[in-house]
C-alpha cells in the first residue's frame, strides 16, 4: 500500500501525463467522481445540491504553483466571484485556497496581499477563507501568514488553516494556532514527506490524528475534523460524547464524491458535515492525490468506467 501511495504521488507530478489527462475526454470522465465540474457555475450548482441534503460546502478552484503574478491575480478573481455568488445565492458555503495558487512561489508578499484581499471580501459577506496546507516546505510560511491575517481585528474568525496529522510538528503547531483561536481543519496529509518530518506508519498517523482531534474538540474553537476513516470518526464521536462536547461546536469534513453514504448518515445522526467541492480544469494533481490517499478509489473508478 505505501508503494501504491508513492506511485500515485509521483504520477501527480508528471507534467506529460498531466497535460494528456487534463486535455482528454477519458481523463475528464475519470475525474468527474471527485471534481464538481470545470466552471464556477458547476461548483455553485453542486453546492446548492449538497445544501439541499443538509450538507455544508467549501469550494476550491483547483490550481497550484502559478508562474506569473497575472496568473495569481486571475486565480484570486475566481475566489472573489465565488464569495460574491455564495452571498447572492445564500449558499451554506465558504472557500478554500492554496498559497502557491496565489503566487507564494513568486513572492510571499504578493500571496499575502492577494489572500488579505480575499479575507477582506469574506469579512464583508460574513464568510470564511480556509488556507489549505501544501507540502512541508510551505508549512511554516503558511502558519505565519494565517496568523498575521487573523491578528487583524476585523479578520478574526474569518480565516483558518489546515494541519496534517502525519507531520511530526503538528502538535506544537496546533498549540500555537489555538493560542490565537484560529480555526483548524485537521486532515491526515496527502504529500510525500521524508520520515524525519512525517510519520511513515499509518498507525502513528492515526494515533496522532486522534490525539490532535481531542485537543481541538476541547479548545472552545470551531474546527473541522476531515476524514473518511470510520475509525477516526468513531473515535471523535466517542470522545465528544464522553466529554459532553456539543456536536454543534465542530464539523466533520469530507471530499466531494467520497463516502457519500457516510456523509448522509452523519447528517441523519445530527452532526454537521461540510463537503470539500473542487472544480476547474487543473484537476489532475488533486485527483492523483485522492488516489494516493485511498487506493480503493482506483477500483471504484474502474467499476464506474466499465459501467458506461
């Protein structure tokens, strides 16, 4: 299983395969399970359909590692449009973005300026911007940027971050973020990292995930517990019940197209569930990381393709 994970992560970086996949009808068909479409209207329609099922949404315009400031600003315009459309349509939705899509590789100052503008737009519409976590090379810079933005009084509660349980540094990072009462999405992590930075064994990643979840649930800050792993979900539910933690004070978060049965079951049980809805032409790296996270998805997609 670790070999399969490494293979898919390596494929996610293959530019030739990416170009072929993103331009082919077969590739688009394969991605349709996990990507809501290729245009803003597709994402908004998916959000409305999920809302109708009692599910909250976070929208993600796919893309990363832009190469020019113009591309970064163009990416930001999509998010400005999303925030305006969410407010206009009164959707139960917020947005998630990557710093490399906002120009972080070109200029950290540019990325901060762009994200600051988006957080300002979220403040105006009483919404929320989640800054996704990327590979470990961006971890500290991402934490620092989010803390600076959150320190602006009017921004508090309108900008949050993602922390990955497979990183060895995540416990102290969470302590730092909670000192500032910053909202966190906890996930396991989907990048290839060396063993000195990340736990190589699943049992250690899972153990850290449960420990960090307990810290988040008792923090008094609203957080997202992002997992499809029923063992992690059961551990969260059990800890919340044993410690009289109100289910309204946190939410489970899951990916679009993954474990839809479990999403609906949690809502029926009275838990908040938010679905991460990605869209856009640049879907290939995201798609391959989803296969790396859960190789069982490969079998599922093969079955779906054979049915068509």
